[in-house]
C-alpha cells in the first residue's frame, strides 16, 4: 500500500509525534494551517469516515479523545481549537487514510460554504 500515513505508522517515514499507543498515532502536520496543526490517525487503515464500519465506533471515539488530550497538551483549550476531518477530494481530503485535524493557536476563520 502506498499510503503516507501507513508509512508513518510503520516508522518508515519520520514524523514529529505527540502521541502514540496501540491504536492511535498523532503528529505535527508538515503543512500547518495554523500555529498548531496536529493530525490524529488510527493505525488501522481505512480511507475516511465513509469507509468506517460499526466495529470502528470505539476507535473513532478514541480518536476524538486523543484529539482533546493533545489539544490540551498543546495549550489550546483556553482559547479554543478546531477538530475536523475531510471526507473525499471535493471536501479537501488529500491523504486517503482517515484522520482528524487539530488546529489552533490563533483566531481561526469561520468555515463558509460556497
């Protein structure tokens, strides 16, 4: 499989990790959109939320709790932060391995539909 996030999970591509356990890896985005931009990924590969199955519910919940934890550790909770996922190319998904963006460290612009 030629998935960059799977390679990060395997350790064949370096990353600046902020969290790691048996299920989840979190690291700094290499193209940050804000002063703090972290990614939360499961070790299990599936393309997006649309590819998640009922048996992934616990893993998806754990991803959210890890997002909260790393946001706290990055000092984002006082001023707020954004947790987002993109589903499909038209929504801006570039890497097709489900992931959460944890973004903050400045006042973020609103999300406007076109």
